[in-house]
């Protein structure tokens, strides 16, 4: 089961004197050596009768990304990026849309 993670220090300034680049840290151990593992989309929950048609896949893709599951309890789809930390942790950043807003949900991912 995925669990939400604390995100107070997820990003720091990558270089002194530059605010253009951010360095991502593992939300589990705060290490700065992270690598992209996978990217996938989650479809809207079809059990919600108010689900937005834009939240459903077409030919197995949503937002041009392979669909790999359901965004349970949400009316819109989501994009998920999973990362591996070089200290053997895996976590995900989930970009979830809801009523004109985009939420970023950080969770521990199954290894």
C-alpha cells in the first residue's frame, strides 16, 4: 500500500546563485541521488457518475502516456512519475487534477 510522504524538503536550489534549477531529494531519506524509474497515467474513477470524459484513456493512453490503472476516488485522470533513490527507496510524484487545480501528491511506491 502506498503511503503519503512528508515533502518539506523535496526540492532545494541546485546551484548557488541560480533559482532556475531545483534538485529533487528523496522524501524518505532526503538523499539527492534520484533517478526516474517510470511514467504512467491513471484513469478517472468510472464509479463516480460525475467523472470527466477527459479522464479516460483512448487506445490505452491518457494524455499521450500509457495508462496503468485507476485514480480511485477522483473524477479526472492523473500522471504519475516514479523515482528510485540510490539508497533503495522508490517514491512517486502524482499530478492529480481536480476542479481546475492540479495537486502534487508524493507517495512511497512499491519496489
